[in-house]
C-alpha cells in the first residue's frame, strides 16, 4: 500500500476558526446586532405562541391572513394525499407536477402575462433571472434600497452594476444616458427595482421608470413581493395600481398567498430562456406539489374575495390614523404612498433603543420586530410594523395603546 502523504489534521485550525468567530459574535452582541430565532408553536396567524408565550403578531408578511386559512390547508392536504410530500427532482428531470403547471397557468391568467415560471423562493427567482440574463458586457441599473436578492443576483451576473439613489427618476435617467449602447448593439441594459420596498413600505416610481426604459430601449424588472395580492382593485399588485407592465415581473407566494416559493412572469421568450439558463431553476428540486396547490387555492381566494383586501386597507388606515393622533411618525422622511401598504416602519435610529422598544412591546403581548443593520442602513434601526386583514380593530387599538405606554408617542 502506498504511503499516505496527506498532512495530519491540525486541530488548532478549528480552534482558531472558532476563536475568530466567537470574537465576531461578541462584537455583534456588544453592538446590539445579534439576532435570535424565536420558536413558533402552531399556525402562523395573527395570534401566535412565541417561545411558549401568547402574543399578537404585528411583524408577519401574511398580509391577507391566508397562511392559516383552512381552505388553503385543505388544498395542500388533498395534494399531499394525491402527490406525496416531495417532487423528487428538478423540474427539468421528473419534478414538474401537474400542480405546478396548473399554478403557473393560473398565475399567468391573473397577472396578464403570457407565461409564468415557478421558483423555490424569491431569492432563487431574482438571482436566477439576473444571473441568467446578464453577463459581463451588460449593464444593470438598480435602486440602492433593492432587496438583497436583487443586489446579490446583480453581482453574481458579472454585469456592470450601477446603483442609483432611492426612487430617483432623474438618477435612473442619467444612468441610462451614461450607459447608452449603439443602436445595433446586442448588449442588455436592465433597470431593476422593488415595487414596494420591504423596510420602508414605499412604492417605486414605476410609471417614470417604465417611460425611461421605453425611451432608452432598456428592460424593466420589478420585484413585487410586497405588492402582489395587496395592491390594486383586483389585487394584481403595483402594476395594477400604477398602470405599469414591466418586462420581467417577479413576486412571491409566501406573503399575500400564505404559501411559499416565487414566480417570474413575462413573455414566452423570457420564460423559455429562463427554463434553459436560470441556474437556480435548472439545478433546484422543484417545490412540493402541495405548496403549489395551496398557492393556487389562495390565488382563487384573492380573486374571489376582494373584501380581504378591503379589510387590510381599513386596518392600515386605522393604524396610521391612530398613530398620527398619538404623535407617532411612521416611515422615513419624504416617503410617498405611506398609507397604501401594510408595512409601517417606526424609525428609532439606535439599535439598542430599537430592541428595547421591541422587547417592551413583546412583554405587553405584541410582537413587533426590531430591524437593525445590515438589513437597514446604520442609524436607521426601526420597528417594522406590519398589518394583516386578520387583525381586529381591538388588536390595532391595543398595539397603539402599548406603543404609547412604551413611550413611543405622546404620553
């Protein structure tokens, strides 16, 4: 037998790694940036059991309360009985179940796009689209407050990345002017933005961006994770509300639909190309068929029951009006559309004070997440308050009273 020339394992390297990580963890604790998972018992609804304590949930993205709707659960249960728990392979091998196809067709009809492609998550969708479409010779022009998945997808693509100040239409125009290609050039320019920004709750200036893209021959991509199902008369999202139609439309199914996963909607050519080249689609096991069945039932409910959206927007109005009466200023300065979305941030600034306020509310039975860097910029730590159609007026009034008792408004 040949001698084994491999060097012996060095136990000190593991100790060095742990020592370094322990120092970094201590630094996070000292800066009030250390994060802790909390364990939820039972369904993820308005009322929660969190680490064994009952509370009212004001930090979920389950905007229409469908994550705990029994009709959605029954749809998943039926699919579990018929299709089993997993899809077993990627969609291009043997994982593409009829439930996936039915959901794609329903989403295409609902959004008004020719085709839809399912992904396992919003992160997978955004990274898959940007890395699949763009290369080193292309240009990506992005809002500085875009979701991390859009930022990482853009960086992974290798395209020239141009960051524009938040919601600055003039800044996007300048970036498009500076990146102009010859008319016959085949390189791509893509403008990408969240539709509803997840930490501020404001809307992107989509009409202005759409007009710019048309003028400059660029493609517009929007991530409507927090608008889909919530905005517009029929719940079709920011497109319906603002009268726009981006070339690439991404939304998730883990928020208003109360399920999981995401989808990309667009032209026949776009979807066929992504099927061939989006690595996060090609190389990922397809989502469980039961999740697709649940999402399709939730989509039916959104289509058939506009009262859910009406209740959500009534709750948003009740909360924002009550906060104003208490002298609580919601949202960053100069945020437009502040009363339209269920995301209502209360900026505190200091991370330690933010977490102190979050703990104080939790002790009173209200779970409101404290959001700190790096999720938001340094000095802009906040309480991210989210409303749901499932909240009752008494829940909202109780939260406002608790906020006042915690010193977050006028005494």
